[in-house]
C-alpha cells in the first residue's frame, strides 16, 4: 500500500518551509544620521525606498529604521537645538510601524563620528541577540538535576557570545550628498569611510542630477567596496531638502505638505526657523573639520 501523508503531517511541514525561506534572508536595520533640521517628507521617503529595494532583492529583510539626529556639537550653520530636532523627528515617525528615533547620538556632549554611531547600534543589536538566546533550563527531578544545572551554565556562557548569523546588520541610509561628501578634504577620516562601506554597508538613494556611480568609480575606497554600496533610484522626483524648508520659512512661505503636518505645527508654534536661527554657528567650522585637521597636524 503506498505511503500517503496525512493532512496534519503536510500542515506541520509547511511552516518549516516558510521558516527556511526566511532564515536565508539577512535582517537589516537602516540607520539614517544627519541634522534633520528639520526632518522632511523626503527623509521619510528614503526609508521606504530603501526598504522596498532591499526587500526586493530577496536577500534582505528590513526590520527597522532608525533616525539619529546629530548633536549640537556638530556646529553646522543654522543648526537649531537637538531638543527640538529630536521632538520633530519623533512627531514625524509617530504613526510609523517600523521607523523610530534614537536619541543617543544627539545627547552626546561631543560630536560623534558616524562610524562610531553605526558601531554603537550594531553592538546594541548584538547585546539584544544575547538576551534573546538566554533561555533558562527547567530543573528536572532526581539525578537529572545536576545535568540541568550544568546545561544551564553552558547556555548562559554561550548566550554571551551572539550568533553573528542571527544578529541584524546595521546599514547606513543616506542621500547622494553624503556619498559625495566623502570627497571633501578633512570632512571624513579615510579609515572611517572604510569602516562604513566595508564593515556595515551603504544604502544611497540618488537624486536627479547626481551621478553616484561615477563618484564611486573615482574613489578607490568606494570602488573596492562597491558590492556593499547599494544605489537606489528615486524615479518619482522629490527634491525636498531641509535647506529649502528653512529658506521658505525665513521668507514667510508655506511648507505645508513638504513636512509632516505635526512637524509643521510644531515649527510654527515655536517659531524655530528665521533669519536669526540661520546665523547660529556662523563662522564656526564643522566639528569633524576641526577634529580631523587638528589630528592631521599631530
């Protein structure tokens, strides 16, 4: 008589097939660092575009997006308080199911390199993976209790060492302007660029008029790690920028539909952007330029 699988046996095997397919994909956390001065609809679109692209490759599964506003010590001209920029980012992501705001970078007294911010979040994910693996072993009666205690000690020790395959990968999400800024003298340390594109990876959403591929070709470091740089085309033209938002506000023009409505209301309520705020840090060099130039003289 031929062997026939029961309905229950077939149904029991189906989830295993799905899990096998999911396990072949690498979980990714998208990290966007920047001023977010203010956060715009384009910033939010970057996350959606990158998520669609990575998920569409069949190799990755984006599980989270993180907005990390830079701290006040960055000293960029026109940069308002991190307190307000964080609140606006939180308002912008209030209804998002997967993008959130992290305040660690913004709360640091000194400016923090982007490579260090990536490292912080990767270590945080690894620590979380250790915690998830740490599952207590139930005590068993009789002579099996000693075995259970030894097994639990082994599991606790093992849980301190995360399984790299199970830990999501943090990748830097950015626009072409960040990619091209790698070529600005003293703005980035060469070793930091290598860490970013080599150890973590870059998801770059291109804007109209930018030739990101050419820039990668002209950079030896970027060319070497080009397989870890993902260029995402924005076919629906969107040229919204924080700079243009601030300019419109200084001129008394409407920014409705360019930023999330809650962000627009917050900006108007606190009168955050005007001619006076735009002169903040005027004449002061960016923190990375100050630090990297000083290090180069040593």
